[in-house]
């Protein structure tokens, strides 16, 4: 993400809520204002249909984050 940001390319990282505090702390330490979208945790045990459902729920938020800058 850091390389993408430095090149001025739009991007967004998707994390589960479990990692929100760690991501925000890392961003504060590095002064990195990356776009991030958070989804429910966990992801690993989900079926393909459940993953598609999660993706559909954040699709508009991801597009908004990519096009915001």
C-alpha cells in the first residue's frame, strides 16, 4: 500500500475489524493516510457465497475510497 500511495495511485486496503486498532496505530506511526475499509471478522471459514456477500456489502465504500483522492 505504501508504494501505491507514494506513486499517487488510488488504492484501498480491506481488513477485518479485528485488525482496526493495529492498522490505525501503524498509520499513525508512519504518517500514512491510506484508505482502509473494514469488514466483519473472521474471513477464513466463510464459503464463497458468504465472501461474495461481504464484498457486495462494502463495494460502494471501496469505490468511494478509491475515487476520493
